[in-house]
C-alpha cells in the first residue's frame, strides 16, 4: 500500500473553480472519506488522483513519488465507480481477470488472485454468473473485487453504495469496514452521506464548493465543527444555529438572539457586542428542570423515529429541534420548557468556531 499527498491541487472548468488549492495527506493504510454536497469537487479530486483528469495547478504524490506525469494505468491505483462499470457479456471471473490480463499477468497468478479475492468478498459461488444474474449488492462486491484483485497501492471509491437500497447499504458498509481491516489498504472514499463518512472514515475531509473546510477524526468533526457549514452539515437532525450578539448584564455574558437570551460561559470578552452565531445539538437540549438557560417554546411537530423522538418547536420566529426519549409524551400545539447547558453551546464568529 502507499501514502498519498496532494499539494495545491486546483482545477478550473472555464470560469468555474472546481477545486481551489487543495492540500491533503492520507497515511499508508488509512481509510479517508471525502464528504460534501453534490458539486463540491469530491469526484473531480478522485479523477485527478487517478489520472483521468489533469489538474491546472498542484501535485499528486503517491508513496513519496510525483505521479503527475504518469498515465492512469501506470499510477497503480484502482477506482470503483458508482455505476459498477462491469462488462455485461463477461462472467464474474472474466470481469475480475480483465485488468490482470491486460497487464500480461500469467494465467496461474490470475487464477490464484481471483480465488483469493472471491473468497475474501464471499463471491466464490458467483464466478460463472454474468452481471445481469446478480443482485445490486453482489454487483457491488464484484466491482470491489475487480479493484482488489490487482493489489493496487491505492483504492479510490466514488460513491460506490449510492445505487443500493437502505438496508443493503448498511450491510455493504459493514463489509467494507471488515474488508479494510483485513487488507489494511489505503482507501480514499467519496460520499455525500454523512452516516457513511462518520462510520467508515479514520479521517473525514469535509468539502464545499471546491474548498476543504475541516479535516479530522469523525468524533472531532462532530463535537468541534470548524465553522457553521460543518456544524450544520454534520448531524441528523442538523445542529440548531441562531444569530445574535454577546451582551453583558448582571448574570454575566449573555447571547441575545432575536427572540430569546442564553447565558454563555468561557467566551472571549472581546466578543462583547459582536455579532455571533450559537449552535446547539438536538441531543444537548433537555426538558427543563429549573435550569439556568430555560426556554419557553411551542411544539409544532413531534417526530417519532422509534428509538427516540424529535420535537420541532418554535421560539418566536425561530425554530428549534430537540431530541427526547421514546417514552416522552408530547403533542403539537403544547407549550414546553427546554433547558440548555452553557457548556454544550458552540460559538461561531464570522462563521468560524470560537
């Protein structure tokens, strides 16, 4: 396997900047996930790494060697596409063997690699079938197998689970985690699904509009988002974010929003009278027991997702989402008091985390 380093990768399509000065390092054996909304440049970055697209600026370094001058076939990377990209007239075994045959690998080595890969993925009984005879999950495993059989330095996966139904995605996601532990391969994985990113990634790279907003471990990105975009993009339901300013009164520093005020702690005094935004995760809001930060709200909708409930409430013109226990009994139209621990608040100034 190999490490990957990107330095200053920039790509333009006419007047549109698809990628802007991207720097990224992926360690040998690491599972790195590129996460962001459609059109943020994730797939373009993968195509540049593979050599299918040429960057306008910057360098791709694989295992400490510059590969910008190399063609896709000479970079020793394998790419798995969203569309599976299997040859319909070939059997599973022939699909797995195709890339090796094109490289002139001896037949006995091809046969051994195919069986090793098939056993690893649990598709050894499918080798004589054609793609039309396979389920979506089986086709995805064959597509993965076609990449694995080559033993490349780097695996590039471009939204490989997006064509699968919800239950199958969970199953294949677990298989991917198991597979990574077994092969210890270096993987760069593209998705717009935050659950996939947070579940699979050793490292998550959050992107928007061709820029990287944060790179870190999944738990850090969730608990300490770098800016309001990351804060609102990561989490389901999304973090509550309110605009206001920091003011001082007899209780100390307060966040004053349009329709409510909250006590805040451990915030720099130089932010007094400055416009800020506060973020509150739904799970950090509790039913009031006479706490300091008490908010009177009116319930609009109660969403029961089985293991828990979500309350969508209104505070004046603002709306707020809170998570409650599955056994809590709340009804739309009722008033409810909610409390917030100041230590759980996320504070942002000019869009950046304080």
